[in-house]
């Protein structure tokens, strides 16, 4: 054997030995934790075990006097007795240390708390809302955004986040569409994994990581009528092929916790659904973490008509596999009696508690209960410049250019008189988005501030009209301005004198998010009238949209020459939008959701099934699947997004590269004058299957940056994983037959070819 070959085999041997060693070390760590959990469990009373299954909301000034009466006093006493396993909404090192100290130093066994928080798109420094992040299609950036959120939150005492929300949703009326990754299960699965890896890192015991939570299991994005907390009733094909995949992806990423959902699924509340929690999640998928209820969802099974009282609700939930009760008191009050009556086995309790304790051991809380309680780290990390830079980068990547006639954008950097119109342009709170519990009001960079960072143009601002009629609140119904047009005249006067008008319109942050369902998806209040009035005097207009869901903007799409989907972009919102408008960042975002023409088309999504009558038999025939008053097509399709340059797709070829594996290759050329990034997308259609397949399904994409005139050959491989589907019994099938392969810059693809599997 010569020396080169010897070195090669030596390296292989070392690599294999190292890999085996790592696997053995991981297995040894797991065995060690399991042994510790078993030992601790043996020391616990039944009531202490049930206490670990109990989660309370923050309930008093934990650094002040101890309460002596009322609900807060009871919770304090339960904490001291070891009857609390977790708390949520306690934040900041001082407060977290105070409650942890009680649990660790005053309870009999000193079991540390796991501290939960809704870290939906950041802690105090906010990234774009999750739907906006998903528009980047940049998995590394999305992962980094979660890393940054974990870094900041963990520095403030948090060690568990109720994120990511991985619900697929096809209904823009549902307010929580802002919290997810959109309508596609393939993209949604990849984003779910990116966020889990970002939050949890490669070592959960590090102090800058925290446990993630995949929610809401399952089907919450399919609430009927898009109405919050409503019933869900979907077929098994949709359940297995659309709803489940992102949750399974989260399990594959080793997510530590799941949250069940408020909704019924096929008549059974998710919180008490054995099929979901025991059969699928803990059975088929072999999920090792624990399941927490949504807020009081155990108690709410009574209101659904599924449990006669709180005691029966606790029985159903525990037996169905819900391990922790969030803020309904059902377990801590009722479970001990249920065990003694034989209605809930103590083995069920032991299993749930073991899962909870294991996550606490994995977080390193038993080694150091105060590892997340470093005041100096909190001061240096929260709001740091590195975090600001990271959320700015994410915000720029999230912006989608919807229209740009006559290359109105990018704006010239000097010599222009620019009118900025719209209340949202000066707002420093709404751009933060919904679900911003730790962020202070007024901390976003406003659009006006971002524009004024370019000093060589003249910026003139006019409010035009308020979006809301009173100061919005996260917990109260929002009141929209539907009558006050007193600022119209000033806006019109300002627009007449401008070279370019930039209108910033859309939703206030609290018009989307939980409990913010809408039946109208146009510009709220008087904003559409303002838009048309200003356009009448100056057609050289850029419309910047701030919103948390797809909007119906057919008038703007027809008339306004440039439209930018800027969502709600978080702390660095104004800087990100201004840098895109001025061309210092070439927009590259792609829509993760379909934009309908009218709310009457909703739910609308690209990956629908073909009907038996998809087109008219003859021109003018009425007996085919359509509306008589609007086109079947969307206003903007899934995957759509323009750039300041242009791209050309060509030379699509598909070749077999193994058993049931195909290599899709094509050329992508930058045909414009500046460098740009394109997200090239590959879709398939299984033409004949034992369960009807959608007209198109996203199965691959690549982001490519090209210089002007540059061409690159792109290759994406399709395997059984991409070519198969689940039947109605949950079996994964890859069936022989003819497929179409589509390639392009959106779901409205440019190239196609047929293959036979």
C-alpha cells in the first residue's frame, strides 16, 4: 500500500472512529439522563409529579412582597410546595431568578422551573414577522434569525419558546397566518427545521440556546371561515400531505416540545385527541419530548361539549397524551383524585413527568438552575449592535417587489422631491408587528427615519389619514378609522408638488395575529380612498405595503406603477425598506402565500387539485369550475417576486440518476443590468395517482446570485422523498407513472418536461 493510499485509509478510519465515538457519547448522555430521570421520579410523591405537569402564568411582582391572599398567593404556595413545573411570561433575569430561587431552594426536591415565552419573531429586538421571514426563502437567514432571538431571550432568563408555529394555512382571513411559513408544506417543513435548529442549536445545554415548541398540533391553519378558535374538518389526504409534514420535519429536527391546538379536528379537540398525540406524534413519529396544552385548552374542552366538567377534561387530556397543562389548573386540582380512582394510570403520569424532566436535564437546569440568570450578559446582549445588524439583514431579505413599471424603482439618491404619505410611514410601533410581548413601543425605525438617512433628496411628509380611530391594544378589539378624511387635502397638496410619491399603507400590527380574523382583505378604513385621491394628482407612485397577511389590492395592481410588499419587518423596518427603495439592496423575496384578487376566492392556494371540469368545453360555456365575476387566477401567485434585474430560464433537462431518482438541470441567466439573487423553483405533478395529486407541488429550490449577463447551470435532484405522497391511511407511496416537471421563478412556471417513473 503506498503512502497516499495509507493516509487516505487512515483518515477514513479516524473519521469512522470519531463518528462512532460521537454516537456512543450521545447514547451515553441519553442513558445517563434517562437514569437520572428515573431516580428522581422514584423520589417524587404523586402530587409532586403532577406539579411538574402544571404551568402557571406570571402572577405577581416576584421581586416585591409575597402576596398573602387570592390567586397569586395560591400559585406562590404551589410553587413553594413543588407543584409547578413551568412558568410563562416571567422575563428578565431579576424576575426569572426570583421564581427559580423559590422552586429550587424552597421546595422539597428543588426541581428547577422551565421558563416559557412567546418568542415569535424575536425578544426585545425584533426580526420580521414569521410570514415575512418566510418570504426570504433563505433558510440560513431564517435559522440565524432564530439563533439571534434565542441569544437575546436566553440572556433575559428565558429557556423555552412557544415557537415555531408550523401550521400551514391557505386562508388569508385567519390572523395567525402572520405567524407561520405560508401555504406550502415543502417550504414550511424546511423553514420549521431551520427555526428549530436556530433556537436549539447543536447543544441544548449551552446558555445561548433554548427549547423550541412546534405548534399547533394539528390543523389550526384550517379553521373554518378563517375564524380564530374555530372548528377544523379536513380530509385524510390533506391531513397527511399538507398539515402533518412540517410537524414531522420538526420532530426530525429533534424539537423538544409540541403544543396542541385550540381547535377540533374531525370533531375531537386536539388537546384530548389520542390519535394525534399518542398514535401519530408519540407512536408513529417516536417523538421524545413533551406536549403542552395551549392556554387553558384543557378547560375549554368543556365548552366544546367534549367533557362534562374540569375533572373529565383533565382525565381525557392526560390519557390522550397532553403532558403539561398551561394555565387551566385542571391537572393540579383534578389529576391526583383521577389516579386514585383508577381513571388515569400513574404510569401515564410517570411518562408525562419523565418527558418534562428529560428536557430540563437536557437544558442543563439541574446542573445550574441559574444558568440563564446572568445580569451582565443580559446588559451586554439584549439590543446589541450585532443583533440589530442581524434583524436588518433579515428584514431586507423579506421584502417582495410585486410591480415595477418603467423601472420607477430604485429611486434616485439625489435631486428628487419625494412625498411620503400615510400614517404608517411615521409609526415606530406598528412595524414591530404582532406578538412582540417584550419589545417596547416606539422602538422600530420608522419608514420616514429610514428615508431621511438619504439626505440628498427632499422628503415631505403628509399623514393623509389615521389607520386606527384610537390607540390599539394587543388584548382589545382594534377600531379602524372609517370616517376621518381631514388629512386628505394636505396629502393631495403635498403629492402635487412631488417628483415621486411613496405611499405607506396597510394594516396596523394588531390587525393580524391571534384573534384578528378579517372578512375584508382590502386596505382598511379610508386608505383605499386616500390612495385613489393621491394617485389622481400624481401617478408617479410607489406603494409600500405594511401588513401581516395577503391583501386584496386589485385597484393598486392595475393602476399603481410600483408596489413593494414590506410586511411588518420589526425593529429595523424603516432602514430595510429605504435601502431597498434606493437600490442599496436588490429585492429578492418571493411570496410564501398566494395573493387573491378578492376575498371571495379565499381559501386560495397554488397546490390545489384538478377538478373534473377545469376548463370550458367551448368558449363561453358556463359548466366548468369558475366564478362568473372574477378570474380564477390569483392577483400574485405563490413564489412570485420581482427584482431590479431580470432572469431567463432555459435548457430544461431531466435525466435519471438512480432508482426513482432524477436530476433536473436548467440554465438561469441574469438578463438585466445589475447583479441580483433569484430563487429558482422546481415543481412536479403526478398525472395519475391512487389519490389525486395537486396540479403543482413545490419540490425543490435554489437561491442563485448572478452578475449582469452571467449564466449558471442549476441542478436539483428529485428522489422518492419528493416524488411520493401519503395515502389516506398514512402510508407513504411512490407510484409508477408519468410526471410533469416545472421550473421557473414562481408557481406560475416557465418551463416544463415530462418524465416516466
